[in-house]
């Protein structure tokens, strides 16, 4: 039995501290929590709750309540196992479906605004941190603050999987990660509301700058063709291949990372794992393996991802959220920088506001919110948001690490 699996099997069923400590029992609790939340989300009445706060927030904070009340442990071998194996597996499956040629065919404006949105997040974070570093409370410290902001950059360049990956790469504490969830919800949702407001005024905004809207129809046809090509019923063989690729890729990444050197304080063993599995997923996207997305590869990856989110939530403590206001202020300035320069770029390119909005949300929120914003502009174009969001998963790893390096450099100047 491997060193990773042994603690899961040998830990006592009940131990001093939490009511439930045995790792497999804790896993059952986490799966039960997630299953219950997703059932509520699909319910016609209860689902209205998640229109106020995103489902992801509940998936994170509900396990936190359970652990802080002593139902499940704050520390468990299960959490380390999920992080080491299921995060890399989910990243492979979430990047597997990226169709880089299709993204490039969306047109110059769509791709340019998406990449500009990424760049403003990479640059904006260190600038906001440098301007407002004095607000960081002593209880948090500037070193932990930059690590938390680095994790947030992952969420704002791709989504939750990237947030977790970058956070683990820089060694952010679970309590700080929890704080960044608060910042993410507080700031990103305000920006999303602004973009939905733009959706009601898109034609007037486009006419004002003379934007060419014919490219939107071309986008619609390209994305619809992609999804029709890969969609098919899921078979047992598909699921076995999907799991084999995911777990096999995680094993290969861990094996390689153990043999690669650390570079500074950011590129460590786990960073190598993230880079390897992202590169592996992108490489597989140029092969017939990409068609596994139509058989449910993304859904399996999401199962791993939400388990990871739940385990991180269980590992956190509520007390550190009291430091959140200062980080919210930094996040707000960061988002303002992103919004101003993205809208300026859109005006210079004379691009439809649709491309700016979807390019932004494909970064900030990823697959969870980009299709929502896209459908608010054009219901038939929700797949455009989904397609660009998959691209966000890819650039989120590299962009988030670049932002982390800049944040660490900024901290060295002002910390």
C-alpha cells in the first residue's frame, strides 16, 4: 500500500476531536454535502438561493461550517490525497477539450480582448497591491497577502481549478484561501452585474463606436459546429479511458515533479505538477482524445474539482475572514484597473461589447459564469463563453504564475 493511501485506510473511524475522522467517512460526508447542494441548485424553488450567491460559495463554506463545528476534522489525510491526485487529474480533463484553432477562428477581436483581459489581471494585481499594501493588517502580513492575491489571480484568469492550483503552488494558507473566496465573491459579482447591465444596452454601445457585429454570427456558427461534432452518448469504455487519462496523467506529473528542481519560492514541486498536467492536457487537445469532452470528460473533471474545493473549505477556519475588508479593497482596485483598460481596448478595436464582456468573464469566473454572460447578450451564443472559458483554464496556469512572480516582487519592494 502506498504512503498516500495508507493513512486513508488505517485512520480510526472515530477519534478525539471531530465527530467523524476516518478519511473515507469524511469523503462520504463531503460527497453528501456536494450532492445535496447540487440537488438544491436544480430544485425550482431552492435553486433561487444560488441566484444570490454562487453555488461554488456554498460548496466551499458548507464544509467549513461542518469542520469548524467539529463534525469533520480540520486536518485529515484525505485532504492531502485529494490535493495531490485529484487536482492534477481535474486540470487534465478541464484542458483536454480546448480547441485552440476554433478559438483563433473566433476572430481577431474575440481573441485580442480575451488576452487583453488576461494581461490586465496579471498586471493589475501587483499594481493594486503596491498601491494599497499599507492596508494589509499585521495579523495577515504582506507575505501571506501576496500569496492570497496570487491564488485570486488564478480564479480571475481561468476559474476555481486555477485558483486552487496557484494557491497550492505558492503555499497559501487555507484560512487565507478562504478569505480570497470572500474577495472573489464580493468583487467579481459586482463586475458581473455591470456586464449584465451592458447586455441590455449592447446595440447602442456598439453603434456609438461603429463596432462591426457580423463577427458575432460567425462565432455562433463555429462554436455550434464544434459542440455538435463532439457530443455523443457516454459509454463505459469512455469513462474508463477518461479516468485512465486523468489518474495516469496525475501519476506521471507527480513522478516528474519529484525529479525536477525548485526555482525560487514559487516554482516548487507542486508548481511543476500543475505545469506538467496543463501542458499534457493542451497537448492531448490536438489529438482525438479531445472528443472525450463530448462523452463527459469535463463533468468527471468537475467532480474531482468540487471535491477539492470542499476539502479546502473543510481545512479552513472562520477567524481569518476578519482580515477580508483590506483584501476586498485591493481586489476592487484590481478589478477597476481590469475594467478600465479592457473597455479602452474595446473602443480602440471598435469591437462589440459582447466580446469584451465574454472575454472578461472567460477569465474572471471561467466556465461557471462566462456562458451566463454570453447568453445574456445572445442566448444562442452561450457556447462561445464556454469555449473561451476552456481557454481560460489553459492561460490561467501560466498567467497566474506570472502574476505570482510580480506579486512576490512587489512584496519585496514594499513588504
